[in-house]
């Protein structure tokens, strides 16, 4: 049996090696390493896949969030509501811009930001909400957009873990995660469902003026070379990464379907295990399983993790500590009991190996050992 990985990037590469090698070689031969043709072509192809008017590529997912907040002209002291249960980048950029992160609990089932908690957190200083589409399924965007309309708020979607996820509106229409709010952001970190071979990111918008300004800000504030209309940064997707992403985008739907089959097998295997809660699937969203995250009851999470490690099965805790208790954000004044759902989740969640190249023998071995632990 092949060694089990949380995300088997080598197996994925081997499955598309000729296409990847050819794409990289083409860039090397062209020497167009920055802003080469593949960058524009990738943006156009991703636009078509996402069904959005504009894709603006950038250097990484954190930059994408940073750029989104810069372009929306948020001012120091403005409040930005987001979830406690996410990667640090989501609130990091809020703090860097002198904005005030307002952190709320997620839903305990879907792990995504709670609409009810958002409602409680809105004040006269609230200017934006950053819903995170965690682990591969959407937050309740229809309800969040209704709140935004009611209170005149901006919505920045953090869709870094949900490239390819579909949101289903009550009227029967469907949109991709990241294309519903005013701006969507994503990451192409190698382990993502659509990942490159280094760092990369992108923003989505249907607003022409926002798109133009984003392109300028991401390129030192330039619209015309050496003429600076905006205060900007240097955030570019390099051509080799764009070439890799062009290849992987062609296979993304197939890869996501393979992930769903792994998740279905996990669901079926653990459905009757009283010590494990399988991931809740929202009715309004598809799920592409960037992570397959269970909840382990009765304080047995760490024991299971250690047991799996002894069997050469990797697992990960996403996330081991709530954002509201991180030292860097102590100035916000939160106490442990302020966000009880996140505090509880951080003690229970465990992500199992999840990738599109999982072999049946590997999957059966993981399932057998998880169940064996609880015998």
C-alpha cells in the first residue's frame, strides 16, 4: 500500500505529469516569468469556470483578502465581522489595515459562520462581513446577503477552501462560492482543491470599477506604467504557477468528484459510530471536501489522533486554538467563554486524509483503524 498522506500531491502530479511538465517547460522556454501569457489565459479560463465577470490573480490568498479590503476603502476603526473558526489570515489583514475584527461563533454542524451571531454583532460601526466557506462548503450566503442589504454592508467572501463549490439559492439559481458577495477571494496554496506549486491567489468580482482598481492596487497602484493612481502593493501570480493552474483547472471537476466519493465512504462507515459526528452537509451548498472533518466526542480526539499516528495514518486538527484567544489579538478583549462554539470545536475536530488520489486500500485501512479505536 502506498504511504498515506493528508494530501497526496505527488500522486496527483504523477496522474497529470505530461501536461504539467509541458506547461512548465513552455514557460521556461519563453522566459516570460512575470505577467506571461499564461497569467491572462488562466484568468480568462477561471472566469468562465466560475461564471464571474472578472478574475484578478495575485500572489497568495492572504494578499487577496488584503487587496479586497483596500479596494473597498474601509477606514481605520471600521468594524469587520468574521468567524472565530478559520485560518488566521482572515482576521490578520483586518488588523493590518487598522480595522477592528469582530469575531463571532460558527454553526456547530457546518462549521461555517452563524447568521444569528452576525446579527447580534452588527453595530453602527460595522462596514463589512467576511464569511469563510470552510472545509469545502458555503456559508449561508442568501441570508448573509439579505443582512448586507438591510444594513448597507460590504461582503468579502473567503472562498480559499471552496473553489468549485455551488451555492443553491431558493429560487433555483446557482452560483459558485466566491461570486456572490461584492468581492470573492481565494488561495492556490498547493494543498487547496485547485492548488499551484508555490503561492498564488485571486479575487473575483462582477463590478468593472472594482476590477480595474484591484488590478491597479495589485501592481503598485499603476494603471499606466510609471503613473501611480492608487497606493498599491506588489502582488502578482507568476507565470509558472499560472501555467500549472491552467492544467489543474481542466481536471478540477474530476478531482472534486473524487473527493466527494472519499467523503461518501467515510460518511457511510462512521454513520453508526456513536463516538464520531460526521460533517453536516448544508442543503443550500454542495460540498467539495477540502477537508473531511469529524467531531470526536467524550474527550477522545487526541487519543484517536495518536492512535492513527501509530498506524502511520496522518490526521490534522483544523484549528487547535480559537482566534479570539490568540496572543496577537488579546487587545480585542475577548474571554474564552465569549465564543463557546469555537472553543468546543477546537477540542473535538479532527480532519482525516482527503485527496482525489486516495486508493481503496488506503481508504479501507483508515476507516478500519478509526472504528477499531472505538471498539
